[in-house]
C-alpha cells in the first residue's frame, strides 16, 4: 500500500529523535510591531546527528491579555513556505480577539523559511526571479491561454506539456544547485520535531502540543499525530491537504483532491456578499446569481483584453492580468476566510475596467 511509505517515513523519524534539553527562550518586542513579541530558538540541523550544528528557528507570539494565561495555540499558515511569524504579526491580534484574551497566539517559521535556518534560496533577487518566470507570459505563451473553458486553450496547453516539464525540471535543478545537501534537512518530519521542541521550550517539557494547521499546516498536524501521539493536545486542521498524496506524488497530482469545493465556496461567498451592505462588489439589488454573472464577465474581459504584457498593478490597469491570474486571485481569497473582504475589493476594482 502506498500509505505504508508514509508510515515508514514517520517510523524513521521517530527512531532518530534525540533528547535535547529545552531551550531558554528570551522574548522581545518585534521590530515595528507593538504588542507582538519575537524570539529565536536553536535546534539541531539534523535531529539524528547533533554534531552537524544548530540552526535558528524564528518565533512570534501575541501574549495573553489576562493576568493568567488560559491556553495557547500554535499556528501554521501553510505553503509549504508560509511564514508563521509574519502570519502572527499580521493576524495574531485578530485571532486572539476571536479565541479569547486569555489565549496566547504563537507561530514559527518552519526550517528553511524566512527567519529560520538553514538558509534555502532559489533566486538571487527580483531580477533573477523575473528572468525565470516572465517568459511564460505574452501572446503565444502559457500565460495567455489560461481559460480552460475554451477548447483552443486546452489544445494549446496540451502542446506545451513538454515545455512545462522542462520549466519544472530546470526549477528543480536550480534549487539543487543553490542549496545542495541542505534540502534533505527541511522535510516535514524535521519541522514536526522542531515544533515539539518549541512547545517543550516555551511551555514546559511534555506539554501537550496545540496546533491550528491550514493547508500544508494540516500535513504538519497529521505527521504530529503519527510521530508524537502521546503529545497531541488540541489540533485543528483547516483546508485539508491529503498527506498520502503529498508524501507520494508530485505537486501536480495534489490538485486532484484539493479543489473539490471551489465552486461551492464561490457561491457561498456571493451569497454572503449579496446580503451585506459592507461588500464593495455588491449593489443594492444584487443576488448571488447576478454576482456570479459579474465574475464571469470580469474573467472573460480579462481574457479578451490581455495584451501579452507581464501581470502588474501599474497605471495601464489591472487587466494586464491574464485570465488565470485573475482566477487564481479569486480562488486564493476564497481559500482564506479572513481575506473575504479583499476579494470584494479586488472584484469591485476589476469591474471598473
């Protein structure tokens, strides 16, 4: 069974765990962010061989607002690649308002991401990034043919499969060339091992691990329950990614199970928008049906007006975005309930062009 591969990885990770005394964590105010505290904890680069050195793991928290802390919740915003410290610094106070003033809201940058080591880089800067991705845009390229409701676009994309494979392979090669051996130390098992150690260090050795995982964060949560079942506290998984597919398939295969409810979510969002005076995309007489029609018009207009230029927010207007960029932005905001207002503002702006 394919799931046995997942089980074997978990078993191997358990076998390599080492006893490391909890760290002394020193908190200080995060730069330019009143009310949020930051810290750094050192963990082994390789939990199976501490002689290979230590790496920093960055933390951020919103302390409880009550004299006695009533609980805590670690958050992971997903990705892979999402910065937990940035997430807490931007949304931590809102989450605390929802969960209660006595809850401490905390997150970390998983190893290899943002403020945590090892230093994993793919592009040397914006110019390097643009040089790699910009060739995808323009007339006659993939960026101009993202409307899969049109047969000619589907046919065109099928002719580009080998070219897209080449891009994926060159991206993989670029990652290996820049980071080499370090890549084997940034897997999910190591991330979970770090998380448990962070809980030991911040809240006391043996404390239950509370985790709210979103998207890829649900994979971290699943691994946690398998690697440390006796340490599981309150675990919430939101926007669930199939850990078996994640562990055994290439990323293109993940989408088969990860977009089931997009149409339902869009319809639910339009129903909420139509019933709210605060939704900038809705007029007084709009219904869910009329808003869905408006969205179709926006997508079709983006497709028709796309001039082949690089997607941008410059003075030439938002419709330098190709169809697929607009569609992806709508889906991205649907995926995160806290950004539902962003969706309304973006669609209202797009409607003007």
